[in-house]
C-alpha cells in the first residue's frame, strides 16, 4: 500500500494543504489528568464486573429456590394421587 499522492487530484490536495496549520495533540496539555481518568474508568469497570457477578449469583440462587419449590410441589402432588 503506497503512501502519498497517486493522481492529479491527490497532488493538488497535497499542494493545497501542505502549509496548513493543524493542532498537534501531543503538544497540547489536557484539562484532565490521564492517570485520574484511567483510574476512574477502571473503577467503573470494576463496579460493572461486580454488579454482573452479583446478578449471576442472584439468578442462580433464585433458580435454585424455584426448582426446590417445584420439586416439593410435584412430590406433594405425587403423594396425594
């Protein structure tokens, strides 16, 4: 894959924008400390992971309770009939 102008239109565009000033994002100072931002993102991810694990644990507990209730119900119906 070649880099650079390949046809006439590309060459004209390169010529037109060659002297344009652009923002150098690496030279700019951020208003937010990147380490604090990454720490906050890590905290949010950890909270979401914990909420998911709690949700899964609650689901399995409710499933076990319902299964036990259905088993007792079927066992009681079977004994009567």
